[in-house]
């Protein structure tokens, strides 16, 4: 089986999210760090945006996060296609 891996920048309807593996980006609001879609929902992001004295920044997932997911997939005997914003 071929699994699809995307990062959290994907604009995918909720009903399809269970069919893919989503790797979250890191979102920073000043000194606070969140995982996109895990510890910070879209609603919370947009609520915080006008209230924050600093603009948020993002960071891509680390290679280690992807490697861990690749290992899990290959242990299951599957392969993967990765689609990211970069």
C-alpha cells in the first residue's frame, strides 16, 4: 500500500484527513511554540493573531519527524509519497 504524507499547510477537508498522515509545522507566537493542528487549532490561531504583539513565525518539521514516520510506514510493509509546501 502507498501512504500519503503531507505537512499541515495542506488545505484538505476534514473527511479526507484520516486517509493521509499529517506532519505538523511549528508555529511560534513570541516565546510560545505550538504544533499546527495539534496544540494550536486554526480557530485558536486566528483568535490569537489580532491579540498578539508579535506576528507568528513558522518552522518546518524536522527531518527526524519524517524519518520516524517513514520507519513506521516501512515496518508495516508500505511505501509513501510525500507532498509538502517546500
